[in-house]
C-alpha cells in the first residue's frame, strides 16, 4: 500500500476519525444506559447523545466577560484532538499506519494523551468567572492529581516488564515468570483505579432526571465549545479503554494469531472497560459526590499502594533468577 494512502486511511477511516466517532457514539450509549440502569432510571435512546451534541452545536457560544474566546476554542478543540490522536497512533489490529509508516506506538506517549482532555477542562474551569465553577474545578483537579500518580506508577511498572516502550512488541510469553504476571496484575489494578477519573463525563448525570446536574468545570461552556467537549469526552472513553486494553489485556493474548480472534478480544475488552466505568459511576454512593473532603485522600490510599507494590514486583523481576 502506498504510504500516503495508508496514512489517509488511518486518519480518516480505520482506526481514525470515522471509526473513532462511531465507536465513541456506541460506547457513550452503552455508558449512559448502564449508568441509568444502575441508578434505576429509564435507559436512554441510542440517538440521545447525537441529539445532545447537535443541540449544543446549533446554539451560539456565550463567552463570559473577561474570558478569551480563542482560549476556550483551543481548549475545546484539544479535547477532541488528543483522544483521537491516542486512537490513531495505537497499533490496533490492521492499522494501516503499521505498514505505511512503521507505526510502533509508545506506552508513555499513549498514556500522556489521556491527560489532555481533563487538563483542558480544568483550564476552562479556572478561567471562568463563577466561583461555583472554580470550586467544582478545584475538586476535579484534586481528583486528577490523585488519579495521575497511580496511573504513572502503574505504566512505569508495566513498562519495566516489557522489552521496550513500543506497543507493537507488548506480549506475554506462555512461559512468563510468575513475578512478571504479578507485576502486570498489580499495575493493571492501579491503572484501573484511575479509569473513572480519566474517562469522567461531566454531563453523565443528565440521564438522572430526578437529580439536578451538579456544577462542573464546564458549567459556563456553551454552544459549539460544549458540543466539542461532549464529543471529546466520548472519544476519551474509547481512548482510555483502548490504552488500558493495549497495555494490560492484549499482552495476555500474545499467542493468538487469528485476526478475527484478535479483533474479538479488542472489542470485548474495550466494551467491558466501558461497562465497568459506567457501573462505577452508577453504583457509587451519591453522597460521596457531595462530600467536602478532598477526594485525593482516597486516591492516595489503595491505588498508590497497588502501584508501589507493582514497582517493587517489577524491581524484583528485573533481578532475574
């Protein structure tokens, strides 16, 4: 395949923009449906997400006084582009970029892309003039800080058990030592604790008609900017699930050579991550969402402990027999 055609296919078709948007729409419906079912509410219609995006897109964006419209636009665009880049440059099965430009992927880069959307939300929240929006943004910042640490430690521990940082070489031999498997299991558990924060959707509680929408860092974002953030959050769920599956799940199926089977593993694993995140959001105690205590307290407990245990196991495995 011609290199230029291969790159265009990856960006526009597979696994790029079109497929990413379709998967984002599908997983968003699954997420809102599971969330609503967990809260005992009616399941949303499949086209509800598209309708919400279109409604926001058709409205004129209202920029608060003293806030740069360009800055808000750049932040909303970054919220869409970052998770999309994480998906495009993942060495997914059949990705044309693998053959066209020798795409290898990078564990650190793929993980770093996941922080772009939460940081963009924090930016627009902190420049907003409303004190309620800034208060909600401060809480989100504590959540992100608490999630980023175990995520970084988990990725570091997992990377130490691989041959290199290239995602296309991430495999688990059939005769892998037990300490390697233990390291990756602990790292996966620590990374999983960060998934609800990395994939958090600020408008998710709109499916709960009896509960008012809590203030968030996007409380003063409207119009096309809000539509962009909605699309970005949907893409973020796909990107978070795909990165988690690439680093921690796919290596366990390194011996699977059948293309159809690998596609099935990818699809089932990504769907399972999306459902798990939705269940966490739907089943957790709503009183915790209104608590005034810093949420970073919990994040610096169990998740960091798991990540540190993974690092110790990785160092032990690095000593060899």
